[in-house]
C-alpha cells in the first residue's frame, strides 16, 4: 500500500504530548508501510505563531527519534497557492463573498437560539451576491456527508448542521479548513491521522475536496488523552508538553514507547523497540475510547529503560540533558564511575536520579543528610566505626568485596549488632545519605584513601 502522511503542528505553543502521540502514530504508520512522513508547519496565525515554538517542536520531534522526509512545509509561504484555489471555488460557484457585519451575524445567532434552532449562518449573501468581504464555502442545502473512519467507523453529518463557513478572511488570508485541504491534496496525502477533535471538520473538508474535483484521503481520528479525572488533559494535571517530560528526566525511548501504547494495543506486550513498533503498528489496533494518562506507568517504563542502558550511554544522556556540572562531565567515563553507574541505574526512576546516586562519588566533600546522621551515627556505633577504620587500614587492597564483607561480619559478631547498624553508618559517612548502592561495592570502587578519609569523619 502506498502511504503518505503528515504531522501538521501549529507553532503557537510547545509540542503537547497529545500532538506528539499523533506525530508518532503517523511516523510509525509511514515507516510500517515504507511510505513518506512529512512535516507541515501551520503558521498562518501570524499573531500567535512564534519561532521559539517552532524550534521546540522540531527539537522535541528529533529528541523522540522521529525523522521526517524532506524539509518542513510552511503554510505562510503558500499564500499564492491558496489564493489560486479560492479563485477556482469562486469561479465554479462553490464559494461566494459575504459582507455581513458582526452585528448582523450576532443578531442571526440570537434569533436562532430564541427559536431553538441551530445557530448557523443563514446564507443571505449566497442569495444576494456581493463582491467584497469574507469568502464562504457553499454547503449543499440538503443531504449528508458520510465517510469511513478507520478508527471510529462510519460517520455521517447532515448538511443542515453545517453553515456556509468562511474559507478566506476579508484580508484574503485563508482559514484552517480550507488550507488543510489544499495542502493535503498538493502534498499527496493518502491518509490523515489526527485527533478526534477534528471529526466535525472532516465533512467540511470532504465537501471542499469534492468541489475541487479531488479525492479525499482516508481519515483516522485518534481519541484524545485524558487526565486521571477523565477530563481533557491540561496544566492542572501536571506536565503536558514534551519539553516538560524531558526536563523532568524522562528518556525519549520511554516516552515514545508509552505514548504509542496509550490507546494502541498489541496483545499483552508493553515494552517495544522502535523496530518492533514499526513492524507491528497499524491504525486498526487504536482504541475507540479516550486514553487515560498514567504517569506512574510512564515512570515505571522510564525506570526500565534506565536499567537497560549501558553505563556509557547513560553517561552520555546525563551530559546531553544537562544534569551534570561541567567539572564532572569527563569523570563520568572513568572506569570507577562506570563501575558505579549500573548500581545507581538499578535504583533510579528518573534520569537525574542516576546522577544523584553517584554525586557523592564525584564530589570531594559530602553533603550530609541531617536525619540520616541523627538516625545512624549514634554514640553506640562510633567505636564500631573506629575499629572498622583500623581493620580497613590493614587491608592492602579494596579490590576484594568479599573480604570487605567478611570484615563487617566479624564486627557485627564481636559487638552483637545487626549488619544494618554498621552498614548504614558506613553508608552515611561515605555518601552523606542512607540510600545508595551496596556499601561493600562503594568501598571497593572508592578505594582505600578516599574511603578512610570519609569514614574517619565519625571521630
């Protein structure tokens, strides 16, 4: 099957995760069928469009690993094309000028509401032609438009429910429902995969296709993403932009995988490589109902990807995402830090958790957690730590973790204490906190001189 699809964001805000999911669905659909995936920037809203948002959208797509074909298409550069199509519709009688004032239109709506009729434009300028004003598309007075949505099934909208909508403003600038038809036709779209908030626009667009003698693409409308309260996802639910998830420490692999599975299923499988997703993806497996955002599940998935990554790749990600101070960047690739990273990865949910788990090792001086100090560095444990230091000093090397463990076991037997008491005390002295990788591993990696310097802080 020949496939050409697109993602068409408006640079009036950051890339929303709902938009990102739509982009991913289009990307996977194109790659699955060996087709084309294009990017179109819908920047005709001059007042609200900003280059900073455009840059963020492009960067977020790159971060998520979505490569598009060719160069981005900008609607702002296609004014002449839109004008030529407007002229075609005017010439064929499928569109007309309307110079009704705002006051007239408001009065029509109020009258319709008072009579409990649907508030649609009466079409008075259709019957009394004028040569200036906005351009409206002429909706057939009778009948209905039916289309088959590959996700939602057969959808029918009666023409009496659609008003003669504006396709060009009084200044000549085109509107969305018109430009999207021209662009999709000119770019050769075979399928349009987009959010279900566009369902009501689809009959309007199909009528424009027909008026221009063009074949409409196949439509697939994706149900939206809702918050846990089953309401439209908004700022009150937390992060909504891809950039926010990135800054919070989520990996692109985790967010990509999660967004695909948010409304699309493939048996019981939860975790996919990109290649597996490309091979398996099809719009027929997208659900008919809205998807509920579950941040806990996304975080679980993120932890999985963190654990699975090599220490070298994690180091590169930490640096690339700006979680590591400049003075420590090269240190991340030292053999001792590379030994420590997997231990931190095992305990981490977010990318910055990995850095927090090794920061004690990179810094010369440790910042101590007051609660951990009060809980574990008690007067009773001091003599045990003192003897621990004496015993460790006698060891020629810290390479043997088993030997270090045996030393700890001898102390707990001698002082009749639990391993937790001495291990946690040593952990706090070594790392500043009571949560860290295993204390025997830390001692072995840290080495004799640095370890003893920190342990002797108990004196």
